[in-house]
């Protein structure tokens, strides 16, 4: 069975994001980039399934600029067999990403698609669900454990009330949560081997996927600085303070 994993190029989570002075966007020039952490967890799970004999091939794909080859090479160094980059310099909203991934799914015919539950740059948490709907296949989101048994998958997922276990038929889409696993450390020999693995890069226009109408972002604004707290001695003083601020 083939497993397809999508990797998104994002600003590294250790970098402190700054909004541009004119409010036109986020200043990312020169910032360190990496694989979206949830996507890295999805890839680690795919590799573990292959090592357990549940899959025969792991393919990583990405949608983004030419520089996203760096993240795909990292995925190959982790252990993926081959990579595909759909190259575009334009923003890719979740629905557009799902449509592009659907084209790749139809080409590759994987038995399982593993995605991170969300990207840390937009926090949309939409692409896995949209892909499953477009593909008309089952989905299991927020997975904290994945078990494959023949043509079925058993997924333990995190919900508000605790843990929930669902069984779905394959092929399917599964999105990885934070506690699914801990990604492996990439060693230098693996990085050198990754340079010899196949990486196919092609323009987005070759897929023939039309972009849906996108939301227009008018202005970006950083969160307001947190105000200093104030201690109160009793409930009456608390109510009075809330009244002063117009909360009550």
C-alpha cells in the first residue's frame, strides 16, 4: 500500500512573527522555514507504518514556491521514498490545496493519505476534511493513534470529552494530532542519501486546477499588548471594576 503525505512550508515555530509596518502582511523575508510540525508528525506515522510492513511506499508532496524543495528534501531524509512539488508563488487557500491534492491522489492512487490536522501559519484545520469530501472517502481527524488492519484503519482521536476510537475503510484521509508520535531526528548520512532520491517539480498550471474565489485580506494587525492585571479584595470591588470597563 502507498501512503501519501502532504508537507507545508511554514515559518519555523521558534521564529517570532512580526507584522509589516504598513499592515500588508507578515514579514517572512529571511525568516527560518521548516516543515509544518503537524505534517512532520504525519510523515513520521507513515514511515512507522511502512517499517511495520503495513505500507510499501511513502510519497511526500508539497504545494508552494521552489524553495519548498528544502522541506521535501528533509522529508526524503526522514525516510520518504520520493517527492513531488507543485510549484506556485501564489497563496494557496485550504479549498484550493484540497483540489490540488485530489489531483495528486488520483494520479498516485494511495491507500492512505496522511496530513497534519492544521498548519501553524493559518490554523485553518480545513484541508484534510475538504480533501476527504472531494475524494468521497472516509476521514478520521485529530488522530493520536493509528492502526491498520487489512482494508480498515482503527483511529483513536482526541475529542472534547476525551478519546474516541473509530474504524474506517481504506482508502481514507487521516489527520495527525500532536500526540500521535515524536518525529525522528534527521542524521547527516540520511541527508546525503536524500539528494539521490527522486524529486519531481512541476508548475501548478499543469494540473488544470482552477483556484476558487479567495477571501481578500484587507489588513493585518498584531494583537494588542496585554494590559496589566488588577487585584480586587472582594466580589463587590470586582463588579465595580467590571462596570467601569463596560463589561457588565
